[in-house]
C-alpha cells in the first residue's frame, strides 16, 4: 500500500469510527436506566461476567487508574447496585459483586441492549457479520497490546 492509500484509509477509519462510536453510545444510553451511565453499565457487565472482582481488576480491565474506579464503585455502591466484601484473610482486599438490585437492573438492561443490537446485526448476512466481528476482535487485540506496551514503557 502506498502512502496516499494509507492516508485515505486512515481518513475513512477516523470518520466512520467517530460516527459509529457516537451513535452506538447514544443508542445504548437510550436503553439504560436513568440511574446508569454507559461506563457504569460496562462496569456492572464486567462484575457480572467475573462473578467477583476487585477495584484493581476493574482498573486493569478498563485501562484507567484506580482512583477513577473508586469513584465509579462508590456511586454504584450508593445506588445499591454492588456489594463490597472484605477478604477475611487480608482486610485490605475488597471484593465487588452485584447486589440483587444490581443483578436485576443488569439483566433488564442487557435484554434491552440485546434487542437494540439485534436490530442492526440482522441487517448483515452471516458471512458479513462474522467477518466484521472477527476483524473488530483483531482490532481490539491490537489496541490492547498497544496500550499494554505503552504502559510498560512508562
């Protein structure tokens, strides 16, 4: 690929990623309860998938510092959506789990988001969506590796 082709592809990527990211965030936000931000929902999803985790696990998974996670966790705790459980062997370690209220809100919200995503995923044929998701997963892996390498250099 020559330099002009790369420049054109970068332009197309930047343009489409901005539109897709903004539209997807907006559409997903419309499916969330007024009590949740997109970021809080993704935190609930991560905790639900893990069953239990720590603030450090969340910070690592979301590539943010622990103080940012602490603020989000405090808001989720204040809303009654998560539980904090201290490790009996090491009181400094606090495990996070979803409360019953958090599980119910997550399940309800997840169903609404599923229906939303189904509306546009079904616009693709099976080969198109499979190729897209595979490519998107590859992009995710590349970006995660890049971020990890940057953090190691610091």
